[in-house]
């Protein structure tokens, strides 16, 4: 990746020109760079699926928001690693007063993912046990907080280092499991006193997905929100049915394309953020020209919380 100077784009019909203030970095940006997503990456390509900024110009028929409005812009096809971006007006979300631009950058992808996999699809109930894989990451650290807000009986954080586990514990996790250790499954069963877990959030897939079945309590659920391992998992039908387990897949792109599903969950997430019950942790900030280094840090597992670029 390299930084280039171009002309400021002009908004087309139905579009608005946004001047970026904060750019969110997500794992999907890395996947697009690697050309390992469902849709092949066209070259040249500018990553970035979310920005926070202000409306500076409106195209023809783009009259929903006045110039100067603070907005979150969703960019499902990328293009967000830039100082100015044109965005269809339908993909802009006004930012409520009380949420600053930096915090807002953590919400449209990782924040809403955390809410939907814990509450909407995960159906976490008060008193239930939850195991959150990558609990110190952009999605995971907000999932830990949301699980606490929703009354989880036990929040078990999974991470690859002591530092990351301490971070998750500081946000409300009750126990931490280092899944880079060979005995991590035994430790998780011990943490639940042999009762198993009601909800597991899995972003890795492959062998970890198979392992998780042995950790589920009766009627337990797994929500798959990624496949970072690149491996194919196998569902054992007998194990799935013997104790009424269930597996649900999650893809943010699909959920975002359904306003009837996205908007109610988005409003619920904003209420928790405005109330101070969920607070995005912005632990790594890079300049726009340092985007390649931001990717290196994420791939090396050296980050926690949300990673952002500043134009």
C-alpha cells in the first residue's frame, strides 16, 4: 500500500462528499488486501469500509443532510482510506451529540457486529455463560462490555497473551483463557465448573470451531463471525443434535443490507454508548500514510481495541 495524491472527487447524483476526520481499520480491510474475501479485489484498490467526518458538498438530489453534518459513512466496496470520499446519501448515519468522532469510528462495523452476535443472533440471556474469542480485539472488547450490560452470568475472555487477557478483564470479563496454550479447553471447562458455555463467539473457524462443540452446555449456541484460520470446519451432526446445540453464521455485509435488521440494533447500540455502558477503546492511532504499518500491527497480533487512521 502507498499513499497517493489525487483530485478531490465530485459527488454524483444522490451522493455526498465527506471530509474524513477518523478512518476505521478493520480485519476486512486486510482480507481485501490479501484478496481473500467473497468478492475479488479489483486493482488498484483503496481499502476502508467506514469513516467519520462532515458533509462538505451535496450532489444532485442528495438533500437528506445539510452541509456540516457530522456523519458515519459506510463504504461496503471500500475507498475509505482517503481525506475526501463520495458516499451515497443512503449510507450515511448522523452522529448523535455526546459521541465524539474517534469513538464513533469504532461503531458502524465492529460495534454493530458485537451487538448483533451477542444480542440479536447470540440471544444472550441473563445468567448465561459466554466465551468470547479474540476478546481484546475491535469486536471482542465491545462484546465483553455488552455481555456485562445484558447480564451474563459469566464472561470468559479468550486471547493470545497475558496483556490482552488483562485488557479484557479490565472491561468486565470474569475469567481469561489463553488459547495459545495447549490446555486451554481444560482451563475453560474448569472455569465453568464443568457446566460448559451457553454462547461461544468464534471468529477463527477450522479446528477451533470443532473444539467448541465439546465446550457447549446443553442448548448452547455458537455464532461464527469470521474464518480467520482459513480452514474448513466440520459439523458433526450427532454432536450438534444430541444436546440441541445450534450454529449461526454472521456476515456484517448482509446484515447491513437489511435496514429492518440493522437500524433497530444500531439504535440499541447507540443507547448503550450514550449511557456510558459501552465505551470503545481506541488504543492504536496511525496517520493515513501509516496504513501499511497499521495492517502489520494487526496481523502480528500487537493490537487491542479499535485501530484508527487519522487524515
